[in-house]
C-alpha cells in the first residue's frame, strides 16, 4: 500500500470551462484515468463551415492505456454529443443510466456504429464501480432531463465530487428529488475536491421547479383557438412530458416533428420515461384528419437551427407542415450564447407567417435546469470540500462561483482553463487562478 503522500491525482478539464457545452473532464489517479462526460458545442460566428465543436482528446490518445472508463452524468448533447467521434480513437467502456445510454444508442445508430462493438454498462443512482485506484459512485440529482446523476470519485486521498448539471428541485416531474443526504454524508467523511456546476452562478436565489412550466402550458393550451406548436430540446424529456400532460387535458393529439425529436420520444416511450395515453400520438400524415384546435406539434428548432423542423416551417420550406395564421408557437428554451440571432430570425419569420409566438421574454415557458446561487451554496455547505473547482460555464460564471465559495469561507478555490493540447502535459497549465491568492494553482 502506497503511503498517502505518494499518491498522485490530476484533474484535467478538456472542455466545459470558459465555454458553454463541450463538457469533458479527466480524473487521473496514479496510473488510471476515468473521463467524465463527452459533449459537443455549437460553433461560434467566426467558425465558418464548422457544424460542431468537440473536445481535444490528444491527451487521452497519448495515455490510452491508462483510460478505464467514460462516465456519463446525463443525456444532453453537451455531455454525450461527441461520443461517436471519440470512439473512433478511443473505444472504452461507457457507464451511464438507462435513459442516458438509450440516447447514446440513438446517436451510435445514426452514425452507423454497431452497438455490439461498443461496451455500454447501465448503472443506477447508488451504484458503485471499482478500479484499482478509485471507485466511482453515482448519486441521484435533478436536472432538466431524467436519470441525471452526480459522481463521487473515491480516491486514496479522499472523494472528489462532481455534481454534473443539477438543480435542487423538490417537485421533479419524474423520479425522486436530489439526494442531498448523500452529499452531506460525503461531506462528513471529508471531500477532497468539489467540482460544481457554475452555469447559473450569476443568478441569485433558487431555480424554479420544472412543474411551474406545466402551469403555463395549461393556461396557453386552454386559451389557444388553433394548433399549438412547442419547440424544445429533443432530450428535454421532462418538458415533453408536460406538453403531453397539457395536451391530454384539452383532448389534443400529439404529433412529433424533427428526426432527433422523433427518435428521442420513441426511445423515452419505449424505456418508460415518457407516459402517453394510447392513441394520442399521431403521424404527420394524419394531421388533416383532426380540427386545428385538437392538435399539438412537438418539434425541434428551439435554438434556431437552420435545418430544424421549426426553422423550415417558419421559412415555409417544410415539406409537410406549414404555419397557419392563428397557430400558437411556444419556444420553450433559452438561446445558447451565440444562437440569439438565429432564434430571433425564426421568431420574426413565424410572426410574418401569422403565428402568435410565445418565448421566454414574454411568458414563463422555460425554467433552467441549473442551480442558482443558493443551491450552489447548499452543495458547498453540505460537502465542505478541501478544494473547490468551479466547472461548466464561461469565465464569468466560474469567477462568480469562485466568489460564492470564498464567501462561505473556503480558502482553496481554483478557476482553471481547459487543456488545449499545448505540448507536454507535465508543463504548467495554460493558466489558472486561485481565488484566495490570485496565483497559479500549479
């Protein structure tokens, strides 16, 4: 058994810092590596001809003999979207919850990857998987997608807690609330480091429960005289369920548009994460069989993606569905930074087609899946980490999070830059910031 001071731990962010999306983090304990999440990001304006941005995994390829597993916290694109690309160079075991792996399977099939060639292992909250130098524990959380988990990486020097994306929702749409008791138990044991979601670190207070959106849907659906069209992320299963619930109350049928939305809804229904009465789901070719006030369309395109179903309807280019004056279109999402102009273009085009458009600026049709300041402080107080490392967010989010941690009396707070392939990994990092001393953490 090695002496305590001989153990070596590296925490290397390959994405998800100083940016929204592309989340990927390396935890290296002695001669073993586990990777947490494998996401993508949308290109910025200057990235002409680029469709998607994925993490630089050259460090992992260089050390592939050490990599033991890819651990997934949940099934959003910014956490699983790069998997088909990474598997080309690094076919490692993948661990995730049932819904998360169901969404991964959809992506692999779309890329023509044989599922039998990929090692997928289903886990549940409370499960623990073990390697030589660390144990990975899965902890139930709440987020804007079902089956989300945090992970505790138990190392010889103590546990490292990674929250994944989370919020504290005591009235979740599906399943149980976040397991705050387990976070507190880990805090009593002594948490070595906390890597906590920073996306909403600028926002005071608490994030509203997802159920508040359901009440807004109920009101809008009951007042709509014609069709209701709802655009949201295809992986936002909780939001889709609330659309279904509101449609059922008004006796409306559901039609799903957009390849990713169709795939995800079918998979979620198959796995039991969506509940819908028999006969409620109809095909796009059946729309003409029902009055306009008995139809709800659920579609992709909440980010204004040019080829999405909503964008094509807005520009009158969809082959099967056009906007009818009097349609109520709900864009149930917040634009990802950089997508604002695309979303605004779609909203303007929808208005030109005669639709009534409802979006976040004018009604409560979206709540965040990320923790605000009081929830972030709660996790810090429960875990009482020796070291705090804000993750997931732009630099401003990380700084706000670091200041929150210091206000709680934490001394060892580090804001890191993501690793970007800048030579030998033994060199100093590109730059990091200790909130207490404003010095490099290296």
